[in-house]
C-alpha cells in the first residue's frame, strides 16, 4: 500500500526533537499528541520523507521549469 503521509522532524526550543507522520504539519503534530497550534511554538521543522504523491508533484513542477 502506498504511503500517503509525509514524515516530519520537529525541532522545539531547548533542543528537543520529535518525528511524526501526517497529511501536513498540523496533522502530524496532532498524531503525536500536540494541538495543531503547537506549530507556532516550534523553532522549525524538516520534511524528512515526502509522500510518493508529493514527490511526484514536485518533480513535475521542476520539469515544467526546465
């Protein structure tokens, strides 16, 4: 079965990190037990692994601009 979620790495003030999967950042945070508004408290987040659909869409955009 194709993975439809994206893996994110969340970096919090003080150096703590969490990783979680979701349709978007808010969804991934909620699945980790945080409220969607917790995104405002993050130092930053990284996209660790895109879903196949996101990866394909980004490749299409890149090809369109070549």
